[in-house]
């Protein structure tokens, strides 16, 4: 007769009896009162900081768009007539006086007409000296003088002269180039010129933009150097992309991609140059970049609870807090 084996126990008898003796007195989680006290304090501090952040924190909205540098006092010299450039007498950076010759155009026909009119006029004057009473000769002299003056005027149009004293800026023509009337040939910069930033900001922000607002301008290629400017003028009208391109001119219109109506905002640069990484750079007309202006500055709480806006600023503590924060920001 085979004797049945006793079942194998997984745990020792002593361990099983110990667990059964605990009953319902077992503790699932041991809590340290001191740690709970510090945790509650940290939670209250975090909630207080979050409340201050929502009340005193500010949320800015920016109007951003392309901008370019315009040198005030710069004169754009254009071609008054079509022709072939035969000589360019200046290079960028040259100092010129009023009346100096800058560019010459092909003028063979004009020179021939002037010489012919001058010879005929001199011949008629000699005849008049021999016959002072000859009325036909007197009439011919009057006509020839008009022809000579007209030929001289046409010849002068083939010579581009400096309208005033200044420094040659950008030269857009070269020898052998054919120019059309109105083509930009070169820029003449006045000695006492200033630089202005012209920004093309979205037209929907026009009611929020005012003279005296801050404008942040960042040149393309110099992203680590932002210029903090003050708006000096805001355009009265909102213009479309076509009108804005006409204002920019043929040279700059292709540099900007405008997708809607814009308003022109101007801000004066404090000086015509800037420093970056120990190097000195001069502003040049047509340098472009990005500009942005703050159009709305509100507490962060308004973004989460818009109903607070009508009456929150009437509360004296909040009002004084806003004033203090604005003063600190302006001083900084």
C-alpha cells in the first residue's frame, strides 16, 4: 500500500502564520508627516507663483513685415534721354561738386548740329556787319540763334552733371550700355544725410500703430544685431501690393513678396552706421531685413479668461502693479 506524500509548501509555516496574524492591521503606505508638510508648502508656493504669472505676466502681439534702409538726402540721377553710355567718370565714394560731369552719352549728332548752327550764325553775323541795314540777315540771325540754343540744350542732355555737392553712392551704368529715359544711373548722397528704416507692416494693424512706438529692425545677414528704433511716422492710408511696389521703386520691388495690404511705417536710425563683432559697417540704401512692432500688450490672464478684461484694470492693486511693471520695463 502506497503512502501519499505531503504537499510541498511554497512558503514556510512561520511566514504564513506571521502574515495571517496581521489581519486588517497591515499598512499599505507609510507617510512621513514632515515630508507632507514641506510638500504642501511647495504646492502653495507654486500656486502663488502661477497666480502672479497670470496676473502680472504680459502677452505681446507683434506686427511684423519686411523693411529696408532709405538714405535721406540721396538724389537719384536718371537718364533724361535714350542713348549709349560712352564714359563714366565717377566711382562709388567719389566726392563731387555741383556741375561736375558724371556720365557722358554718345552725342555725335548733337555735336554736329551745334557746330553747323554755330558756323551759320557766325556767317550771318559777318554779313550783317557788312550790310547793317539787311533785314533778311537780321531775321536769319534770330532763327539761327534759336537753332544753336536748341542744339546746345540737346547736347547738354547727353552729359549728366552733379546737381549738388555730395558723395557718389551706387553706380548703375557702365560704358557701352544703352539707357532709356528714366533709367536709374547713379545715386548722389548729400554730405549731411541720415538713414531711415521704412517698414511694410500688415494693414490690419494700422489703428494700433502710433508715432513713438518701439520698432525692432533686424538686417538680413546680421541676425545677431537688432536695432531698437522709435516710430517717427505712420502712413495715413493702407495700400495694396501694387501701390507699395510703386513706392519701393523698380530696384526694390522685386526684393519683397507682399501678400496683402500694408501700411508704411518709418523710424529714424540714430546714426548712419553700426558696429558688430568689433567691425564697423555703414548703412547703405536698399539694405533690407525684418521689422516688428508691439501692437498689443495685455496680461496673460486675459487670454485664459477674456471676461476679466472689462473690469480687471479698475482694481487699484492690479492697476498699480501694471504701472510698476511698465515703469520697470521702460527703465530696463
